């Protein structure tokens, strides 16, 4: 078979289009937003507890390392929020609820 008569793999893969139903987008958005809220609550609570605990003397290095880790986790919550809101808007644009 000649290569001119059959499409190449690159051409075949660009023709594929996967459509996700808008209701699935809405459900996924709700899951992402719920996870984001949980992230903010969990790590916000941990920061509050770490900084507010006067019964234990933590070293400055311990506090700084944990605050950096908590900030990274909150950053993940921000990413989840952005993705969830984008999916929510896509579902709304497709006409699923309001």
C-alpha cells in the first residue's frame, strides 16, 4: 500500500474529537470546586493551628517549612478553583442549568 492512499497517524489523530456532555462538565466542576473549598478549609485551619499554638515552641525553620508546604497546597486549591469555574462556565454556555 502506498502512503499517499492511506492517512498518516498524525492526520488520523487530528480528526478525533471527544465531546463531553455538558451535564458531565457540571458534575466535574462541582467536584473540583468542592475539593478546592476543602483545600482552603483544611490548610487554612492548619495554618491557624500552627501559628496559634502557644503550648509548643516550634523552631523558626519548622514554621517556615510548614508554611511553604501549606502555601503550595493552597496554590493547588487555587488551581482547582480556576479549573472548576472554567468547567462550570463551559457547562453554562452549553445550556445546562444556571
